[in-house]
């Protein structure tokens, strides 16, 4: 049996922040490999470095030393145009605060990444409508964010992340602004999309409900990988999310 493809490789990554009189060492030598199509949760206490690592994987920040490979491309070697192309085509982003454009409709928010990628307007609109159906928002295409609930806004954000059929979805605290039930709905949706599309989902989170759907959990502590647990090593709490994990 052939070895699973590594969609993300992080080797010896450090990150320092120079605050003038002091230098803060946030990441202290991270090594990590993530397989294609897996659902990964990056967990750790506040200040552990998980959000910084998340930003490195997403090409939103550069390491002080070490390398980050996305689909075997060393992203530190890319110029601004190449990095923008990679982020547009290979990675979809979901944020805690949704980051939808208030004056645009749900459909318009979803089509933005496709417009940047050069997709024709007609094709973008058609795909946008299909994505709205897939995330359970049929008939909501003309609603602006203020006319949608928090859970519905996050579903729009999920659809937007899928717009250009990325290999990776990066979800930064995707349930952080949602109530318990709505948060579970979003977690289940992400898991289902990961399975259906063979998309790698990487979530930086405090939400222990993520354990229910994770194939692997990376625990970050004090800027280092404390441990990596596979699904069969996790203390899974049975409940409403259990069926989504299979």
C-alpha cells in the first residue's frame, strides 16, 4: 500500500517577534506532517503558539527559520504573486468572526475568490448557488450578512472557503462565536465536506468537540509540539457528533 500523500510539511519552524527590548520566541522548532484528506485539530492553551503555527501553514506569516511546504512547495520561496495564487487556489480560509463583506449578499461573498481566480461571472454564480445548496442555505443567496444568523454566516464562510476547490481548508476557531448546537452543526458540516471532497481540514481551536471528528490532534504547548494523537488514541465523547466521524 502506497504511503499517504503529505499535503503539509513543517520542518524546524521557529518564529520570533522582536518587541524592541525583548525578543519573544513563539515557535521553538516545530516539525509536523499532515496527510491529504485528514481532519486535523491544532489545540493548546492561549499563548501556546497554535495560532502562529496556523498562520505559517496558511502563508499568512513567514517563519524566522525552518520551512513550510504546501503540496511540496516551499512557500517561503514564493514571491508575492505566487503566494497570492497559492492562497487563492490551494487554501480556503474560515475565520471565527466570519469576515463576510457586509454590503454584499451571501452569493456575492462566495463568488469573490472565484473572481480573483479568473472564473467567469456566469460560472462563478452557478458554482456559488451549488455551494449554497451544499452548506444548507438554499434560497438565501440574496441575504446580506446582517440578515443571517451567526450559524448561517459561518455556513456562507464555509462555502466561500470551498469556492476554488482548495486542497486545504484552514479554520481558525470556526465555532468560537457560535452557540453549542450551532457550533456542532458547523463541525459536522466541515467533517462531511472533508470526507466528500477529500479536503484536508486544519482547525486551530479551543473547542473540545473537535475531538469527535478529528483524525489527528496536534497539541501545542510553549511553542513546541507537545504530542500528536491519532483518532484511536483520543478520548472520544460519544454524542451527537459521533456519526459524522465515520
